[in-house]
C-alpha cells in the first residue's frame, strides 16, 4: 500500500489537507481544460431535436434479457451494459456493478445538464442482488446520487478510492459496508455460498480487489478539484480476472490536430497501464473508455484505448464512456467508427475489442 505522506500522487494544500494529482507528464490538465470540462458537464444544453433525430438510436439499444441477468451462466464472464460506464458484470458467483448512473441527467440539478441520449435500458429494481459495487471517481456521470440512494438496499459491499467513503456515509450507507483504498492498495473479499436465485457460488469464494491508478481528476463543484482520489480496478476471482478502467486519459494531444498529426510519437504516454499489466495481467476481460476525448489528457480516444488494451494485456475488451451522454464536442457515433478503423489498421480481430448496445448482454469464456 502506498504511504499517504509521501505518495507521488498526493499533495498537501496550504491549509494542510490532502489532495490528489496525476504524477505523470502525460496527465497534466491545464486550468482552462478543467474549467471547460466543468462547464460542459454542468451547463451544457441538450442537442437540438433536429440533430438528435439524425442519430441511429434504435441501432444503439438492445432488449435486455432480464432472465439472463438473474440467471447467469455458471462459467465464464457475463457482462451487461447499462450505458456510459455502468456495467453489470457476473462471474465466479459474484454480481458486480460499476460506476452507478441510472438517472436521466448527470448534473447536480435535475432540470439542466447533460441528458441521456439513450435511456437506462432497465430499472434498478430489475437487478439481481449486488455483491459488490465499484466506483472509479466522483464525477456526476460516474457516481450519481439518486442512483446510489436507490441501490442502498441492493448492494452489500462498496469499493471506492480515497475520500469517497464520507460522501457515501452521508447517504446512510453503513461504514462497515464501504472499503476505501489508495492506489495499489487491495482487499480480499470472501463471499458466502449462494444457493438462492441465480448463479451458484462455492462456499467462501475469494475475490481480490485492487485499486489501481488512472489518469483523470475528481470534483463535484468548481472548488473541490482533487479532494478525492480517482482510480481503476483490478478484480481477481477464483477463475477469471477483470479490469475496469473507469475514466482515464493516456496522452495529451492538443485540440485541432489532424489524424496524421496525432500519430506523432513525441506525446508523453501514461506508463502506469504497462505496470498494471505486468503486475496483474493478462485479463480475461477489460472495460475501457473510448469517448469524450476532449481534453485527451484525461479521456481516451479509441486509439488510446487500444494502446491500453495492449498495455494491460487484455484478452478481450469492451468499450464504454460513449453513446449515452454528450459530454464533449465529439460526434456521438464517432468513437465506435474510429475504434473499428483502428482495429482494421492494426489487423486486430474484431472480437478482441467490441462495442455493445445499451442493455445488451454478452458472455465471455
């Protein structure tokens, strides 16, 4: 576990409190980038109706198989995309939910801010009991207050980066149900045998949860930037390993560059993903972000996501953080098109890194 007093991602404010930072040259977020990110996230209006009608909404939605999520297969990894960075992932007898966001808007208020282009494909009440919920960071599109309140009775264990536990406790989640970790810290969770509805779990199934670094930032207002930590998650079960990247960048690319200019090799790349791959890989499945890549220092382009896929040594990856909300000046269908083009350019098998429809369920063996 990192030493909080001298960790390179910790910094002390003038008032003596701890804040967090990206320790790599690739993760420097300029003040103007930070301001515009908040402006987009809080005040951006919805796209005009004429623009919305031009988008292929039907092609982005699947009918959720509620029977499948209540009765997942006994082997392999079953994954269902709720949208954005919210997944239900089921394997080795565990039901795990990621970055809870079921609301219509990701905003501090309910009447303005980014509105879902694709509605949540099913209700929270349709979920099976959730053994573990993991949170990558506290931005509104990843940690939604209304969703957390509705999930309280359904979730048994909450895993979060440093600083988020107090926020959850204010929403009446018991402290004993929350595990708060620094980068590289870990906790083993033993789940009891499950003989009820759904997947059957062997007695005392052990899962290892590691909070690993990511290149991002935190904050729910203009005054609390960096007060809580952000991170990715490594989850090692009895038979399978899963990686959830949360929200992350990979390298800073100035806006306005052409695709050819972006291929330059002199942009600093975040080194931590190779370290994650060396320590914990290969992974049987990874969830990696491909959208809202503006600014690139804290969000991945599809090309960046493929580099992370290779760095962490993922056998199969699923794209996230695209198609649900409009959070940057990126056409909503551009990320999957760029991902497909880059896979073709690199000669990757199509199934090695896929996009899913909202509500779709897949099984990986």
